[in-house]
C-alpha cells in the first residue's frame, strides 16, 4: 500500500521497455491509415507490420497520452555477400606446420640451433668488504 492506500503494482512501471524485451507486442495491419488509427495505451509502443506493403510502423504514445508521429520503415532486401572465414582451415594449419618444419630444419643446418642451446650465463659475485666472512 502506498500513501493513498491504493495497491502498488510494479507491473505498470517501465512498460515501454518490457514490451520490446518480451518480443510479443507486434500486430498486423492492412494499411498506413489503419496503423495511424491503432489504439495504443499511454506510455506504450507497438510494432505494426503491414500485410499489403513491404513496410512496418512503430507507434508510440507518451505518458500524457499524446501520440508521437508514426514511424514508417520499409523492408529492403540486401545482397548476400560471402564473408571470408575468419577461422583457419585444416589446409591452412597444415601449410603453417610445413613452413615451421622447414624453418626449423633450416636453422639446424645453419647452426643457429646450436647457438640458442648455449650454457647458462654465470657471473662471479665479488663481495664488498662489509659482509665478508672473517672480517670484523
């Protein structure tokens, strides 16, 4: 209950967002005139599909009950373009494996592999006079 003892119903809040999220708020009309005459509740939006033309309409009514201008859109078919695959195929991976194998064999024959497997670097640490054993 709110201040005026009327039951509070949260279902009526944010109805515009809920209508598009639910996805079931569309209707079929036969003309633009029928879409303009379609009755819409305040603070609501409906999606109207035209059966006779390749058009659809969006009709919105504000909280105050004033209707916004009818939005008219037309369906337009676009060309289908084959998008190149972004993933590597088995042939691409096989070619890459062959290239890596060739590079590895080439580096072994040129002696590069022997240089990379060198002994670890060691350094002689020369202590300063402070922490040498036997000094006071």
